């Protein structure tokens, strides 16, 4: 039996650029989860990406090729933003250690927990 690929439709936009609904109430500090990992996108960035996605979808009927090109650019922009967020987070962690202070085991355990949470969030996106 031949495999028939699913039809491609611009469809509704996901709840967030990662395709996951944002949690209304998260434990931990505002803008971070319980393990201290900052939100990967700020509310303004997320809203702007969603606005752009809706524009892409609206463009599809009149100019499918341009809509697909715009979607490619938008996904690239989201990925660059996520990479910049990770780089800032890494810089913060490394900055704590580069002050000449020896990192104790508990600090390293917390850092590893943060990396694990970030890793799991990225894989689930």
C-alpha cells in the first residue's frame, strides 16, 4: 500500500511559536520556570512572532510561494532568537563561575538541573 503524504495546509497557528500553549501560572519567578530557566521568548517577542505567523497564513491564498518563503524566514528568525536567549543564559551561568570563585557541588548541581530543563524544553518544542 503506497504511503500518501498528509495534505499541507497553513492551518491555525499554534498557541506559541513552539507549538505549546503557554502556561498561565508557572511556579518560580515571573518569566522563569520552577528550575530557574528563563522563558525562551518574552511575551512581546512571542506576540510578534504570532502576529507574523498570522500574516504568513493570510498570504497563502493569494501567493502560496511567497507565504512559504515568509514562513521560512520567520522560522529562521525564531531559531536565531532562541539561540540568542540560550547564549545569554549560558553567559550568565559562566559569568557566575568566572569571578574567580570556586563553584561548589550544589551550584554545579543546580546549573546541571537548569541545563537539563532547558534541554528538555528544547526537545519538546
